[in-house]
């Protein structure tokens, strides 16, 4: 069977909550349509942007089951299925597969700080336990463990891996993976502080696995297009430089604090952050609203909340 091919914008979706703190599935439907309508290729539900570490097992399973029913075929639905050990990860993968997921994204289990050899075995063992298309998220800022490109390329020989997301500052690592041409989509984090978007796309990357697409999906879709022609690189440059203030704002606090606070202020169905995280207020929030108006995102997407009008 041919591998799944993903290119373009892969948005790590927030998890919207009701006032009582439960997942808001009406909001999920609205947010997913917003992404579909503005060029997003795939969504990751329950990544770190989705506050997955603060969801219970029951909540995670319910979110998979309920949102998978919302698929229209326009986007791929991937789910964060990393557990706190190998077996729990396998259990989440089996549940996702049985309940309609298109794929799953995996990181190293948090906190254990496992050695690279052990984590390489982990990624291979969980892949052996499912036929679900998988993505590997190398994210040492969140999980401490950092895989070398040698580990990654051995893992990517497994037929189930279809996506690689890199969240380090090592352009050299991305280049080595792209040079080897594994049969995976190489995507980078959209954080401007990591600085991977420009080199990844210029070296032949397939897109971005991003957070800012929650606010600016069409703009992120533009900078996530593979550079198949010289014209694409020019449109990329203009779009990337134009969007830079919002990219910096999205990462001005630990994700998803800034982006979710801004979405809520704009009137989008985001809900509160799950405690102990708290939303931005005062000047930090006003700064984001000013950026929205500066980039005219409010006009493009039809936002007209009272707090936005007051800025």
C-alpha cells in the first residue's frame, strides 16, 4: 500500500472547552470548518497545543471518537497518541485506529528523559503494533529527549511513519533528513525563534506543522507550500515576512497560552485554558489584538468582538 502523502499546513489545533471545563464539541466542529475553509491540509488534535497532558484518558478517547465523526474528507485528522510508556501509547493508537483516525503523532514520553537508543526502540515498537500512519515529533524542549538524525533515519525505514516534525534549532539535522530522502513528509515548527521555516522549505521541506494556523490558517497555508517553482519561493518570502509579527506573538508564551487567549478575545470558540495555565490579560493580550488589526486579519476573517473594537 502506498504511503499517505501530506504537504502544506498541518495545524496543531487547540482544545476548546465549555464553561464547566469539559471539551466543547460544537466548538471543535466550528474550528475544524474554519481550517477546512482556509487551506489547511491536516490537523493535529490533542498535541501540546491541545493541552493533551492535562486531559484524562477518558477525555482523550472521547475527543478522538467525537471529532473523527466530523471528518469531511477535506483534511486529514491526526491525533496525539503519546502515552506515558510504551504500552499506553499502543493502547491510544489502537483506540484511535478503531475510531476513525487518519493518523497519529508521537513524541517521546515526557519526563523520563530516556536515552536515544531506548527511544528509538520505543518508536519502532509502537509502530509495529499498529497500521495507522504515524508522525514523529522530535521536541526536546517539551520532553528533553533529542533524537539524532541517525536515529530518525533508522526509524523512518518503518513503513508506518509518514511525517517528521522537527522542533530543534538544528538546520543541519533537517538537511541530513531531507538529503536522505526518507519516504516521510518533513515538516518544521513555525516558531520564528527556532528559525526552521525558511531553511526547511528552501531545502525541499513539505510544509509546516504549526500553531499559528489556529489564527491565520490561509497565511500559514501560503508559507507551507512546497517550493515546486521559483514563484512559490517569492510568494513565501512576502507571506512569511508579513506574518512574522503574529508568529512571534504566538510563541510569546508557552503554547497554547498566547494563541488561545487571543482566539478567545477575538470571539472564536476557544474557551479557557485548563488550570494551572491562565490566559493573557492587559498589555500582553492587547499586543496580540493590535497585531491582528495591523495585519488586517480581523477584516479577512470577519472578527468584530467588543474587545477588538476597543483597541
